[in-house]
């Protein structure tokens, strides 16, 4: 299956295109928020394990 430009921009956040420039910061922002959330959850799990 060959993805067209629209799909490539959405998934890759291709900065070489105007649409990519618009989507890249949003994708990165979401990625960082997600990483922070996962890290926080891991920290809580670790703290709970230490208390046991």
C-alpha cells in the first residue's frame, strides 16, 4: 500500500512541507506530554514497590 503525501505528513510530521511544519510541533508536544505522563506513572509504581 502506497501512502500519499497527506498520510506521510500526518504520520511523519514531515518538516520539508508546509503542512508538516504545521503538524510537527503538535506531534512533538503530544509526544513530550505522553513521555512525561509515562515517566510519572513509572515513578509512582516504583515508589509503591519500595514501600511494600
